């Protein structure tokens, strides 16, 4: 199983056949060394491409995978290391575009604001933020490489440790938009760490499990907070989510 550049045909009166190949930027398709297609191998390969932000376009032999960045350096790293991010360990649930857009609208970002995205993943939220004023933090080395390839300012670190270090150094942000890990109440530690980095008069928007509403009294003190909207089906395989604004 090999990857090759994806292309489609287009009409061109200058060519003898009437058609020529037009290569599609940042797109890949599968080719096979033999005629025997191993479905298991193909499924595993597609899982890898999806885990680094690939979107399948079309179906059958005419399908290909489209990326919004050049994926080859990341794929080369996967081939060299034999490793892909463990989504379960890192509690990675990509933020859907409509959810990201809602969170960003609630953040009320102005042209002068410094912005933090604490658990950036593949850029579901960060892709909609101004790159020149946004700092991303991502624990997975591979997803860090994806964010870099997209042109984001990003550090590869565990957010909780990074937040402590930068809080002590006096670092702060005017706006923070985040989708923290939900499992075992991790969202609370991530929310508190992010709140400690919020500049005076700043605004933080977080996508949290609905159960967070039961702990409103335990949220960071000194903040006015609202639970803005409940989101059904916001993430595949999880319970409903709620958007909190601090």
C-alpha cells in the first residue's frame, strides 16, 4: 500500500486527448503494489490519515484524502517512528466547526487581544483564530507538527505543567478558548490552570461536560460565569457538552 499525489482530469482543448491531469494540492490517494487489496491494511492506513486531519473525498477508486496543510512531513515522521497519537490517553475529541465557531463568538475577540488555545489538537478551534495573536499548546508531538505545518504558533507541552511555569513567569492572555479533556474531571484542573493565565478584564470560553454545571460553586473564584448553551452530539462517543464563559 503506497500513497501518491491525487489528481483529477479537466478538459483542455490543447491536449490530444481533450483532457489532462490537474494535481490537487495537499491531497493523497492510495495505490497498491499488487492487485490484491488488503482491507485491514487499508482501514489502518485510513485511520492514520484521519488522525492527522485528513478528510476523505469521493468514494471507491476515485476517492482521495484532502488536508489543509502539507501532510508529508508528518506522514514521514509516522513512518520513521511507527507511532500515531493515542487519542484515548490524550482524551482527544476534535472540536467540530460549528462548536468552535460558537465558542469563538462568545469570546468576543478584539484586534488587540492576545489569545491562548490550551489543548489545540489538530486546530479545530485554532484554525478559526488569528494566527499572529494566538498561542497554541498541544501535548502530542505529532499533532504539534500538524499545527506547525498549518502555520500556528505552538508549543509542545502538557498544559497543566506549562500553565504553572508561565503563571509564575507572569504570562497572561486576554482571551482563552478551550476544549479541555473531560475524563475523570480533568476539565476542572485545566479550567483552573487556564483561568490563572487570564489577564485582568479577560474572557475565557470553555467547552465542558454538562456535569460541570453541578460544580459551579467550585469554579475559579472571582469570576462572573455563565453556562451559555448545551450542545447535543458535540463530540462522537461522549455525553452532551456545555459552553461556559468566564
